[in-house]
């Protein structure tokens, strides 16, 4: 290799090394280029970061029943934030909020986080979910915080299946099946009559003619014949 070629190769190597070094220094340990961003909707305003936001509907594409908003809220500030409301602009859907313990508001502690959706976590339930966007659409979601104010972003709408199964709404309750009606086998035989009783007769009453025969035995011809025989003697 000639002397000029060796110098050119060394210069190119030095330049490439300088670019890599400067890029690494510019990135720093906390640079956005080194962080893994979630695939789901995320945004930040001031000290509040909201990640993994989705609207989850009934599994198997069911249109009826409730839906939920799933998200994770981070608070990098020194004072707590209270999630006062979640709204879905462009729809009349109402979102009911509930803390993880079922009491009080949803609080994002200072220097902490709160998860919305999933067993044991806080919840944001969309009661009239038919007003929300359909599966596959993007629904605008606004989180109203006590100190930061409104933080909005577009969230994807998915059925609560696969990865989202544990974060979705409770399955729609099925209507109870009607009780079976009384069948013919439960109805007494004989159209309400007492079994074993001839038609038109009362249980325990002698059949026709029995009373007449008894009367004849007392006052009939046989009794008269006995009286006449006694007189003749």
C-alpha cells in the first residue's frame, strides 16, 4: 500500500470514530434515543407522563356491555395529583372512575405512578360503550388532573383479547333463562276429578239403587208378608 493510501485510511478511521464518540456523548444516559417507547399511545405534560393508553371493548368484538380506558400515569413532581375525570371528546360516553381500593379518588402520588385497568388496579369504566369508537379506530381520551389540567391523546380501540384480556372490562352478564312452564304430567289426571271415582258420583255415596233396596227391605212387600203370617196364626 502506498504512503498516501495509508494516510487516507487512517484519516477516514479517525473521522468515523469521532462521529460515533460525539453521537454517544450527545445522547447521554437519559436521552430519548436510548429509551424504549411503548407501542401504545403515550404523552407527557409537565411532570405528568401517561403511557399505554387504550380503549378496551368487550372480547370477541361484542358491541354491548361496558368498555374501559386502560393507562399508566406517572408523576415526576413533588406533589400528588388527583385524576378528577376522564372524558371521550366527540361522544356522549360517560366514564366512571374508581380507586383501586374502591374508596376515594384516583391519586397519582408524588414520584409514583398509578395503573388504570386490570385486577386490583384503579378503573375507568365506560358505561354506554356504544358511544365510544369502534374496534380498530382511534378515540380521543382526555385525562383531567387536579394540578396539571387536561392531558389529551389519541388511543387505539381494541377488544379485550390476548394481551389485553386481563385489562379489559368485565364480560357482559347473560340474561337468566326463563323457568319452564308446568307440563301436562304435573296436572292431576281426570280433569280435576278424584281418581277412582265414577263420573257424576260423590266419593263414599252408594251407587244408584242401593238406597232403594234397603228401603224395600224395611217397608217393602217382604215386611208386609211377615205381618200377614203373624195375624193368621
